[in-house]
C-alpha cells in the first residue's frame, strides 16, 4: 500500500518547440518588407547609373550642335546685355510702410540696365540720388504690396520712371533684382 500512495511519475506536458505562430508571422512580414526595400533600392540605383553626369551635361552644352532642318526655321531671340550697360547698386535695407502687424523691412540687391547712349560718369555721380529715390519709394510700400509678383513688377516700373525723370544722358531700360527679401 505504501507503494500505492507514492506519487508516480508525473506526466509532463508536451514540450513546446518554441514555435509561436505570431512570431513566425512577424518574421515573414519583416523578410517581405526588407525584400521590398532592397528591390526599390536596386531600381533606384539603376536609374541613377543611367543618369548623365553633370560634367558630361556641361560638355554637351558647350559643344556646338547641329540644328535640325525643323529647328533652323525657328529663331530664338535672346537679349544681349553688355556689361558696360549694367550699373550694380549696393544692397538696400529699408523699413517698409507700417501696416497691420509688426514692423517689416526689405533687403534688396538690384542691377540697373542702362541704355546704350548712357554715360557711366553721370550714373556714378548720380548714384546717391538713385539710391535715395529707391529708398524713398520703398518706404511708401507695404509688405503685402511687395509680396505679390505684380507688386514687384510695379515696383520696377515705378523705380525706373522715377530715375529716368532726372537723368540727362541715357535712361534705365530695366531693373534686375539680384535678391529680394522681406522680413
């Protein structure tokens, strides 16, 4: 009887082999995601290999090209600007007219394109007057007026007309903005 009361060998639960279906699913999804990333990386590298080099593009641009018969009939008009006709103005930092909100100012670098009959000594002598005129015009503008493309174009015309009103020899034909920043 004593043997009957003795506990016998305990039946153990079947040993799990460590295979969790959720873990297995996550590993498969991870492998697929890595494969997809590798595929797209490979395709991108193929496209980059086919892309021409910048130095190659510059050489092609500088090389003379033969125009096709269709292109010979078309004439592209390009404006030739002589360096002698350009008058570079120093940088401007000007307060704008007070509108609603905080005080605003504009930083402007501009180059004036002068007519062919313009004389450089007159423009050098009138440079302070030209700068004063531009500053006076900018002081009357609000930031909202200058933020639009039409506002910048109107400003060019206004400056051009104001400068041309006091020039004796030559005139301003155009104004080029080198930088235009409103803060």
